[in-house]
């Protein structure tokens, strides 16, 4: 028996957090800071989940972050910056990316190439310049977005039980748009089609067509980026996730990596502990699960008879979202030499988002890309004379379901080559002759590292009926097992880095309140 | 903009009543959809199944055949262990390796070996590894004594980044191999024949003696059957040479230029550390961009005293390592010139470790206190790992007593 095998963790904890992704990290930091006895278990040997980095040759690649929302400048801190700096004092550094995005649409009838700056007024000006006469309607989009943001804060502050009269009085515009798609509301605001296309640039970050995506969440996201800018960590996401790790330990919390939970033990509808594949048996009455409800109910809860029927129904009713495909390229020419002057590029065959989404349902070349040239925000992120380019697209996981292992590497290379060519055509930058390092992540790669159901990283799709408002207003009613909370991109705040961290915090607060109440009773 | 002067925004999507009514129905609608949904558990996840097929955590293998290649090398044919959960072998890209986990006298160690067989062979149920017996080699002595047909071997999935990439590399691969560093090129050659790599292959293969050459006959046959695809040049460093058509001495820049157009070739180098030291100087003469030269990680640095910056005065010392893993702690001794990973393995710890070259990241550990020397030629740490004192035990050496947290074994 090796010394490693002598190590087991058989102990009891106030709360066990499963998964050290964005949601798990925020939840654990909060509870550890409050002085609870907490243990976070992570299957991988690093924190972060998809919020990490990896090294190939002379390059350290960002795994999935394009830019963080809700961070903001010192003078206008967003909720994430307040969490990092004021709440936890994380030892981490962020910089603002230079512009919102450059949108290149290649369809001959829709041709567009426009750079959009941050700042609500700047955005309105840039769109007006491209689409004269759009100013008033686009301004109304942002005014409405602001009101929606305020309504979200109000609903959040009531724990999902808003006063309907107050909502009607103070947040009428929010109420009247909450049930509609972005398409329906943008039409109602009278925004010209071409201006809509520009405003819809961020659509792929939520990953469903403008005709299906709930307006309130889309508008809130656009407004958040416009107002606070997009921010990235100077040491990749691994920089802040490792800073979380440091802080959690400093707060007295415990983290174990290479430790995969395979059972969440439930008795009489209540959490009683967890077991790991390493053989640990841990007692706890509270679990915050950074894994999805889909994975948790179908695989983790033990015994299976403890999974209530309603939990399966809940999971089956939701529309499982997208997974992705990322080409990480280390180039042996600088961004300047290549003529790549922007940080973020959205390259779309068309702004008919239904068509683009449809292209993600098969292995045909994807029609929408979101690309990042990291050096244009972090000039020193790679050696002089080089730069880092990430090209991201999305897939419905079903597109990959019938891939055979023997075809896997060829398929991923073929898709990658088509996307590299697409990027070259759109930007004019000769990428392929400068590839020094290249790595490609597919849905299979995301499944490999996260073990999320089908490798999905975009949570459940936020159509209006399952967008943030109904999810928030169902809070508490969707706890099917006592002591179990979820945290992360599949939960109430929807997917995305900031949302996942914010959600982790809410779940931690709810769990903390329950524990305090119990202690008071005792 | 002056907000007070602005008219209050009034939005209507369909009609005032309809819009408000739609809101009141949102939660009810969600509830209704959930109630109506199926209550069947989800039992299938083809994407995770595929991920586990391509990247298994572990493969249980058994030796099916042993071929003696030279006086010091053998080829082991490995197939799935019928008594295990391994039913098929993971596909790989020619040039990748398997990390074998071997128990030698109750001490568990790992070692990476390049796969010599082809990806198609893996689909047909076998891998081949050609292993050279090292003089005084702790592991290879054990292998020579104990690995018979039927012996069970625990392996990782395929790992490593030393493979041809059509998106990056030129269509002429120039392999430069030393000793058992030839093994990945056999796999690459087979992939070319099987149509999985669309490129030509020229290999400059350095051996110290004629009877040390591995795969001589196979390479002769390949060259004969596919003259437009392959060229194998044997470079012998021994004094007396009887072999026809071979080169003598070392693999110099002149020799390389003699057999390829340097500008339109991608170089793949695999061999012992000492060959890399020599080739670095030779290759530098071509002033090639880094993208054209790929080197396989050569495993642990053999002689840390030769690495620039190593504090020579510590060579004779032994330090204490306080090791923490999960709930367990122990103090173990460590010889200054041996990697911390070797010290851990000697003390019967078995942390995850695959490449043993600082590249794969699996042994990533936290330095709580004390100092280590990190071999600069095997330092692939992330920026934040440097900042927060993480290191890779396989490429780090203690320069004081240290306290560390090592990863658990999953």
C-alpha cells in the first residue's frame, strides 16, 4: 500500500462544496470567511473548472474567458469587483479590454465591419454612425436595460418574492418586457434592423437565437458591458481562481483536489454526507453543488430512491444549452504585424442568429465565431514578436454524439482549418503560416475535464419561461432535497463567469442563513 | 444627459394588458412545463462516453508478446487485460506516449514511453512499446526480470504533445532521433502509410553502435516500398562501421542540410538530454523560428549538476521534506541531486506523474516553506503558479529542508 493511500478524509463538515468552478469558489470563500467548517472537493488537480489556463511551449492560454462582466473600474465597481476586492481581498489583478467588440458580418447582403466601443453613449454614437437615425431607439434600449437592472436588484433583494404592487408601480417597463424575446422587444422599440444586428453582437455569449433569448437578460448583459467595460485577469483565469484557493485556506477552509465525489448521500429527503471515488466518507447536512442538477440528480444522489420525481421532471423540462469548440493559437508574429488591432472579434456569416445557431447543430462549418487577440489587452502575455489568438465557436452536443474515436482527431482538425480560413478571410490576417502552437478543445475536451452532462458549459437555455426572472421567483420552491443547493452556470443566475460567481454567493448566503437559524434554535 | 428633462419611457410590446398578463404567467408557465415533463432519469451521455474512450484515466494492459530488438532493447506488445474494465484501447496521435505505473519492490513509480505502433493498431487492440535497458536502471532492470508474456501493466491514456499537426507543420517531417528516441518515428511512419499523416518523413537516426540500431529491417523495407515517402539515415558514432550507406560521427548541421531543405521542413527531435545539448548548437546555425523545431520532453534531467544555475555546493547534501497529502503527513529524506518526485517515490508516495519533464502538470504541488531549484529547461509553470509557489516535483530539486502539499491519487 502506498503512502498516498493512507490518506483518507473521514470527518464531518458544516458544508461540503462539490466542484471548484466559479460558483464553488465564491460559495466556499464566503462560508469559510464566515468561520464555518467547509470542505470543497474538486475532481481536477486545479481550481476553476473552465476558468483556468494551460501552457504549450512559450504560451500560456486562457481556457474560456473572453471578458468578465460586472467587474468595472475603481470608480464604478461592479458586483464582482466588490466581491474580489472589498469582500475577499483576493490577491489578483485585472485590466480592462480596449473595446467592446469588432463585429464582422460576411454575408454579401448584410456586409458589416464595425468596431463598438465601451460606454453607453459611445455605443449609441457608434451605432448611429453606422445606422443614421437609430439613436433614439437604441437609447431607449439602454434606458430600458437600466430599468431592468434595477428590477433585478429589487427582486434579488426580496429573495424571489417581490411585492407585485411595487413592481407594477416602480418597474412597469420591466414587467411589460419580462416575458418577451429580445427580438420582440427590439422590434417594439422600433430599432432599425441593422442597428439591431450591431446591438445583438453579444448574442453568442448567451448562446441562443435573438428570437428565443429572453429580452431582460440580454439587455442587462449588454448594458453591463457597455457601462462597466469588459475585464480580464492579468494571469489568465488561473490567476484569480488560484487567488481564491489561497484566500479560502487563509479563511480556514479546506480544499481537496483530485477528489471526485461520486455519491451525495441522502436519507429521508435530507443530505447526510458525501462519498468520493478516493474512498472518503464525509458527514455533512449541507451540500452546495457546482455540478448541474442534471448530473446531480441522475448520477450523484444516493440511493436513487431519494431522487424525487419532480427533480427528474425539472431537469427534463429544461433545454440543455451549448458546449463549445475553441482553437488556441500561439502565433510567431505580433498582433501588430498581423494587422490584428482589436481584442475581441465577432465574426458571423450572418446576423440571422437562428441560422447561425442551426449551423451549430451539425458538424458542418460553424457560422459564428467569437475571437480574442489576448495581446491587445495584455501586451506582455506572450514573448515579444508573438501573440495569442483564441477562436471560439459553439455546438449543440448532439452534433458530436456519433463521432467515432478513430475519426475524432481528423474531424477536429478539419473544423479548425475551416475556422482559421474564415478568420483569415474576415480579418485579412495571415494566421496559418504563423502557427507555432495550436491546441483544439471540443465538446469532448470539456466533457473530459468537467464531466458536465454532454460537455455542456452554457447551462439551461434562457428562453423567457426559464430566464432569470422565473428562476429567481421560483427560488426556494425548487429545493427538492433538504440541505442541497446548486451554484454556478446551471443555476438561477444563468451561465457566464460573473453570473456563476454571483450565484455561488447567493447559495452560500442561503445555506449560511439556514445554519445560523438552526444554531439559534439549538 | 439631464435625466429629469427626459420623458418617462413607456414600453409596449403587444398591448399594455397583454404584456402585464404575460409577466404574471411566467412562473406558472415554468411550473406547468416542469409538471408536464418526463420523470425518466437520463442514463445516456454519449459525449462523456467518447471523452472516456479517447482519454481514459487508466488502461489495464497485459503483455501479449515480447520481441527482442537488439541486445539492450525489447518490444512489448500490450493488449487489454481481459480480467479488467479495459475492453478497448484509446486512440492516439503518433508521437504520443503512455505513462506506465509500475510497482517495483513495493515502490510505485511511473515512466513515459512513446508508442511505437500505429493508431490503427490501437483500434485493432494493441500498443507496442520498445524499451531500452538502461545501465543500472532501477525500473528497466525490474522490467527485464519480470515482464513476461501475461504480466499485467497499468497505463495512462495516451499523453503528450510531440505529434505532427497538419495545421502547423510542413509536409516534410525531419525526425532526429537518438537511441530509443526512435520509437515515436516508427509510429509516425506507420501513420503515413495508413494515410493518417499526409507528409514525407526523413529520419536522421543516431546510434552508438551498429547492433544498437532498432527497427533496421523495418525501415529498410519501408524505404524500399515507399521511396517517395521515407528516407532513413543511420548515423553511427562508433569507430568501426561496416554498414553500407550510413553516416558516421554525430548529427551535425552539415549532415542535416545534406538530407533536407531546412526551410521547408518541420523538425521533430527525440533522444537523450545529451543529444539535445549538442543539437541545440547545431540547429541554432539555421536560425529557424521555434515553430519549426519540436522536441519531445526527455523525462527527468539526468544530471542536475550540469544545469546552469544549480548550486553545486549542495551536491552532497540530503534534505528533509515534510509531505502533506489530504489528511496524512510524513517527513522523508531527499538527496539534493534527485528530483523531489523521485524522493517521494522512494518514500513510497505515489503522486500522479506522467511526463516527468515539467510539462504535463499532473504532479503540481504547493511549496509551503523552504527553497527548491527548478530546472529552467523543464519549467512550464503557469504564471500564477509561480506567483503562489506551486512547482512540479518531477523537475524540481530541494535546496533546503522543505514542506510541501502533493496531489492526492484519484
